[in-house]
C-alpha cells in the first residue's frame, strides 16, 4: 500500500505515529484510551487489523480481540478463551517463527486446563496469561498490547468496572491495555483519572470524509464512473448544506452521466441514490418517481444479464416502503417491505429478507394485528432455515422475541420452548433480556425504526 498516494493509508499512518510519539517512549504507560468519533470506528478497526499482521507499524506487539462484552463476571474468561482459540488457529505465526529460527515457548495447554477449572479467578488468569505470553515472546523487551475492540458492549458502566478491576489487580510489566471511547460521551474519564500515573488518552484529528472524497474523485476525469462518484460527493454536500436546488442539479447530472455510459446497473443506481438523498427534504413525489424509474431500469438490466441489478431492485423496494411509511401509508409500506423480503429470497439474499419483514410487521403492528402475526410467523420460520453463523448478523433475535411473545400470549408452551431451544443455541441464554434492553434504549433515543440496524 503506497501511503504517499492513499488518503486512508495516510490516516492510519497518523494513528500509528500518535502511538509512537506518545506511548512507545513512555514505559510507565500501561492503559491507553483512544478517543474516537462513531464515524471513525471502521478506520480504527482497519488500523487494528493492519497491526495484527507483519505489516503493522507499531513497535509494540498488539493482540486484537473482538470479544463481545456481556458482563464483568465472565468477560475475562471469554477473553482467555478467544485468545487461546486465536493462538491455536494462527498457523502463520508458528511458521513465521520457525522460518526465522525464533523460539516461542508458551504453554497454551496449561491455560486450557486452567480455563476449564471452575474455581479459577478468571481476572487473575487473564493477567497471568498476558504475563507469560509476553515473557515467552522472541524479544521479551517488546511490550505486549491487549487491544480490545468488542463488537458489542451490553452495559457501558459494567464494561468500565471490568477495566477498572483488571487495572487495579495490576497489569504485568511490559503489558499494556488498549481500549476505545467515544470523544463526545467520554464514558471512561473516571478510569483514566483514577489511574493517571499509568494511563493516557489519545485523540487524532482525522478528516475521514475528506480522505473518502479524494478516493472517490481519483482516476480518469473522463471516466463516467469517476464523474458519477463526484456527483455523489456533491449531492451529499448539498444535503449537508440543505440546498435542495443544488441537490437536484447534481442529481440530474448524475442521471445524465450514467445514462450515457450505457450501463443499466449504473443508471438504475443513480436513480436510487438521488432518491435516497431527497428523503432529507421530504420530496416524496420526486422520490417515488425516481424509484419507479430506477426499478424499471434495473429489471431491464437483469433481463439483459446484469446480475449487479439484483441488489438495486431489493434496495428500490425498501426505499419505496420507507417513502410510504413516512407518508403514513402503513398498508402500502408493509406490502413493499414484504415484496422486498420475497425478492431478497428469490435473488439468494436470505438474511436481508429478515430485516425487510421486521420493518414490515412493525409498520403494520397497530393497524392490522392479524397481518402483524402472519408476517412474524413467516419471518421466524424462514429465519430458522438460515445458517446459524449468518443469523448472528441479522435481526433474528428481535423476530424470535416477538414470535415468542405471541406464542406465550396464546399459551403455546411447546412452541415457546422450541423458540428458546433454537435461539439459546445461537445467541446464548438471556437473549430475550438483551433484546428488551435494546428496545428500551432505542425508545429513549426516539430514533426511527429505520435506524435500528
């Protein structure tokens, strides 16, 4: 990757340099908090993935764990478990060490046994594992960094308490703990204050949108794809600046450019993106016209063999449904969400169907109770046919919780037990409680149903 010409790579280099300047020279620093903005999360995830490879730029050795935080009682145990599994699967590490004649005498079996011992203090075990692992590294003078980037945190306060417990137990020499906090919320200020003698907070001003814009506008200026990317950038700016006439100008230019390209997929996409931008201005008539035209073009492209038109067709139905929902036409909205679900299945995008049904039955819930029940039932039973590893990234838990509530109200204990058995296997016990907690959080924030996923 050429950092000189890659805007995103330059941002990652800036992050690396911040660590090198403010953490690496200070051996006493063991607790490092990154203060980031929500829209920078993917960039920092990329930074961590890079640092997990031989191409990383940090002088420390970061081990990245994405373990979800469920509660402070079991988090250390889950981290040890995931660490062991990652180590055993990392064949590249073993081969790299062998090729360089480096020894790495770390007894993973010893920690597997201790993990199975229910009498173990898992917080102490985690610290012991970090200590022995660091000392077993080919160069024991290099600090080891436990880099925590959980995919989900069930309770921020509990997560903070867990971090505090680990730090108070005492991080081993040459072991650091890296974690993340949102700069606007600053959930963990008190932890940093409590441990100011070994802690620091890092923040880097990153123009992520500017970097994305540079990439989007890079290339041959006469290339229709490059020209349309520039139109998207300008349309997005128009929405931010609340300039409707400017948005129309760039939207129409995007349609003209993609029409000339002769690519049905590109032409249809331009209609859908233009329509999507207009939601901010509540231009429902124009939105519906653009979506209808885009859908028609995408269907023509699919007939002509352009497989890339399939996701455009699915998205078109979803946008049409949202447009009807915002205009309080709940029946039409539900119809279109269900059409989106059926089309997703037809095109081989099963997981997307679950979200469409979830949106559909929530729209119709208060207006047509029977249809609400029918859609949930259909969605749940289809969901059980999807591979378990794919279900985790869908809204199946919410569908299952709603289906369970229906059956519980009807007194169908057998079906309730069947739902519990299925979902416990996938999400673990307590999944219903997590769903309800999330519902309450979202209700407090008064967010639209469309913002949940």
